[in-house]
C-alpha cells in the first residue's frame, strides 16, 4: 500500500535547536527541549565540582586500555571487564561495529534511529527493514520476525527501548531472539541508550546475555541518562573476544579523552544522581501517560524510555501543527514525520521537570481534547 505523501515542511531533529532558533526567531535559551531526550536534571553537581577540581587530567594521556574506567563500567553493568570496550560516544562504537561486521545483509528493526542505516550504507551490503506493528503497540512479535528473517541475513540491529516508539522487549524475549539468531549465524547489535530509564531496568537489559551468547554486542552511552552528550563517552559489551580484538585494532588510540574517562567513572558511581533521575522519570512518565489517556484525539503507547510517543487522531491535524503550536509557546517536541515506518501523524516528547511537563500537556490539550 502506498503511503500518502506528506506536505513539504521543515524537519527538525531533537538536537536542531540552533536551526529552530533561526527559523522561528525564538532565543534558544527560552526553548524547553522536549525533543532531545536528555535527563532534565542536567549534569550531576558532584560530577561538575569534581571535574572543575581535576581539569589537570587533560595534561596527560589517558590509559590506552582505559582499565580503571572499564572496571567501573563492568561493576555498573554487573559484567566481566574483559567484555567491555569504551569509545568516543556510542556513535563511534556503532560505526566500528557495523564497519567490522561488514554485513552482506543487515536487517534493521524500525521505525528507529536513522544513524544505523547511514552507517550500514557505507559498507555496501544489503539493508532491509522490519517495521514494528502499530496495532501491537510497536511491540516485536518474535515469531513473526523469525518468519521475516531472510536466509541471507547475517546482522540484526535493534534499539531497546526503541526510539521513537519507547517500546521494549524483556530479557526473556531478547534471549529467544538472540538464540534464534545464533542458530542462523546472525550477529545482533542492541542499542541500550535508553535502558536506564526503563521502569524495571533489570527486566529489559540484555547485558547478562553477553555471557551466554557470543553473537551479541550491547551499546550504551552517557548522553541521555547522565545528561552529558558533549562528553562523547560510550561503551560496548560483548563476550566475542575475537570480534572485540578486531574492533579495537581498527579503533583510533585514545579515542576517549582524559576528561571523558575521568568523568565517566564519577557518573557511573554517582548513586544519588542515578536514584534521583529514576525517581523523577518514573513518576513523571506515569503522570504524563495518565493525563494523555484523557485526551480525546490521542492514542497513547506504553513507554519504557524517557519519552512518550503519541498518535494524533484529530482529522486534519498534523504532527507539524502540534509541533508549531508547542514551539510558539517555547517548547520543542519532535515531529515524527521524518521517521520511516510511521504511517500517520505522530509526535514524541521526553520527560522534563514537572512544571514543564504540565505546561506542555496544557498546550497539547488545547488541540487534542
């Protein structure tokens, strides 16, 4: 079935704050960034203070093996230090993983983050998409996916919880999927950028599966949960030592700077910040979901990330209409029309401070109730 062609209009991503400032003439300092999916608490005060007191770490090279940082990551993830690799943001590790797998035929579960396909396109292999079913609240049907896996697929990519749907697979479901892929010689990459925001992280994370399966690599970073996108710290977990050795051999030495390595250790051990973040996101997400369910012209989906996807049901009302209504009141949400595999009108917004969440809900209610 052919999708209805959507009208031409500006497409802004979550980080396009400068473009939005220029287009709408609104100072970026006055815009609440509901489109960026970053922890509203901002950088931890304890981390900020310690960083300021230890700026001299930039006068020396970091340990080439990042042993101290990897030890902290392993403890944080409850995994083996020998499974851990660090990188210049999760983006570098995704790029390295994809380039070194050099898949003949990759399957991407969507709708999802466009960077996966961009990186895959550089390898020259075939790329296919398996789109989640809206009628099933974008939850993967493992049996259906198994039927959709072509015989020549050798690489599978999924984001869990997924962006932009905020849907997620449980570890039990992930085990079944990774086992199926193991039997078919398919390597699996799971992007867990948003897993720390899940209501029960232990039921969602695939990291314990790394010890069980060697056809798996899990990617994480500190950009969203720890509100440090500019730090460019990411890490991966895999038990496949041959692949890990090959990946590292193609990675630039000292890809993570001294300040990033130092800050990473602090962040992952800041238990008070972690507790406060989860308390805020879990309570506010539930409150926002409950209120959205009272809106007449909205379909609300279960949310496992720190963001909520909604479908607009009001005839003639587009996602861009809602985006513009919000931005003119100083709130930037995500118009999801640029996501492939989302037929219909959708917007996504992340959880911010309570007063900001209330203001956005009031704003959307003006159009959707």
